[in-house]
C-alpha cells in the first residue's frame, strides 16, 4: 500500500489526461489484449468517444494506468483522471459523478469499498464478467486472496465488481532481540508456537504476555494492535437484519483491552501517535515484542521509524503467523455500469486485468511484489498468491527473511464476510467507548449503551 499514509492527507482536485507514451515501456503486459472468454462479452454498440473517466483518491491507480498505456501504444484510448483526496469529499463527489454517468472506472479503499461493492452505491458498479473478463478462470489461475473476492462481490447478484491489487492480510511483526532475551530463540517458527500463531485462539498469546512481563517487556504497543485481528474474527458484522449487532467476539475486545492495561502487558499507546512510533523505534521506557499488521505496516510505517536517527531497531524484526487471521486496508478497482452500457467495457477490462489479475512476470502484480514498478525496490504483498509464490521480499529490516512465506497464508486466512459499509464510523465509536471503559471512566454496560446510542444518532441504524 504505497500510498496508504497519503490517502488521508490528499486534498487536491486534479484533472489530467494520460495518453500513450513514446518512451521505452517500463512494464509489458504480454499480449496487451483481453483474455476473457468471448462469450462473456456483452453486446454493445461502438462507444461514442474513446475516453475513459478514471476517479481515484491518490495518484497510485492513475500511475498504473499510465504504465499500461506506455507498455501498450496500441491502446488508443484517452484516460481522463480526477483525483480527490478522501479528506476532501472523495466519496460525495464520486457518488454524484456515478449518478450522473460521469465515471467509467474508479478506486475505493477498504474503509468505504463496501458502499460501492455491496451497499448503497453497488447498483452503479459494473460486473467484471460484463466487462468480458473470465472471472472464474483468472481469479483461480492467479490464486487471488479469497477475502478480496468476498469484499468485491455484490450480494444482490453474486457478481464480482471489484478486486484489489494489494493483499493486506495480517501477520505478527516482532522484534528479534525481545524474543531472544525472553525465550532464547527468535526464529519465526518458534515465536509462532509461543504466541499460538494459526491456532484461532489467544490462550498462548496471553501466556506469552505473562512471560514477557516477567522479563520487563510488553507483548504489544496498545490495544489497537489487537483490534483488527479481533474485529476480523467475528462471525457476524455490525449490521444484522437492519439492526446494530455486537458480535460476542467483538464485545470481548472490552475485556482484551482491560486485560492488557490491568496486567501491564502493553504500553497503552494509541495507533498513529508518537508513543506508538516510539515502540517501533525502541525508544520507549519498556520495549514491546511486536505489532499486528500487513506488509504495508512493515514497509511504510515500521521501516521509516526503525531506521530513523534515534531508533535502535533497524534489522531487528521478523514476521510470523498471527493467532487469528485478519486483514487491514487495501484498495479495490472498479468499473461503472454506465461504462459498460456505453461500450467501454472491453477497454476497461484490459486496464483492470493488468492491475488486478495478470499473474505473469511482465504484469503489474509481479512488478509490485518485487519492487520494480516504481523502482523503489520495496516488495509489497499483492492480491495474487501465484505471483507472491514466485517472488521474494526480504528487506534489511527483517534481516533477510522472505516475508511472503508468512503473508501468503495470512492472505488466505483473512475473512471478508463480516463487513458492512458503515464499519469505519462504527469502529471509531466502538473503540472510543472501549477506551473509556478501560480508563475507568465508564462501566462496560455504560460504554455499550453509549456505543449503541451514538451509532443510532450518527448513522440512523436501529438498535434494540
């Protein structure tokens, strides 16, 4: 997720036209054509104009399209790009443009993708199969992470309307020196066993927390480090039968947060704060073992902190399996139904396949996984398990460990079935009330009631 940190900060509105370049191609997609089954292609008239209107909240997807155009000069379509930051009303503007048939292709991040894939705006999304894409064949060949398919599938007709290009399945990212000092061993397989990696249970994790405490360490930085795994483990989402529902596994987060604080198992930080970053640098009074997160947390958050001037944790990290499978973040690429109706489906299919489904060594997925797309050398997790299996990402931060060995199964175990389009707002309300309880400001019952009240007042969702 190379633009993850920039997404919330982007506040510009940009209009540009990207056209095929004469420079030497940086990426080659192979045959450059649509490999979908011809029987899947809808019968449409020729488009009135050969222009694709692309909307995005960062320049990441537009740059991918630009790469495709450079590698495929026979792609004779103009792409007009509108970039509007998520903090500058991207969703509202996108909604209006979709309703006015002014969008052909667009990006949606994890925080709001359900709105466009399964929620209020899903009727405006174009199905991949209606673009002419062989969905079943290509997703199977590329071994696309199941949760990304689940999120991108529209319930009303069971059709795939969006896929991500990253995979953001989560693992446990830990400091080797802390593991070594506590247990005498820092090997990922050993640490996996100590914390109950892949067990589906937190029992061994709590045992490990007690052992770490005895040596003067915390097991994680703050309760937010466990939240995404706990959230993703729930059997049901926040909305059931049009009413707010608190899954028992999510309600248990009240007890998890209090257990961490009361026992001194963490440093009681909040994510995205200086105290959280200090635990990555190793400059806190009490060192912690690790963090739960995807590959982007390693590449774009922990790495710059660990390699900063005052840090002591460079090359001190490794990755192992989380007790519970989960994902955190991501961006999905979608087309509009209007684009299909206007005869633009085949052209858009080429762009979407290049970004999300091409598993060849000449495609975007391979370049992204191996850090050659933008020349950064930073290998990131991608949606295709096929690509990751033939790739390697072993940054110095991880002392040469190939993180894909653990992120491939992490992507496979993440759950995309317990989400709603309201999750971002509901999660913020819920976590705030959990902190109120943990701090001793409210009883659990009072915090739960306030949570229900705020969800009802802010979102109009019915409560019992």
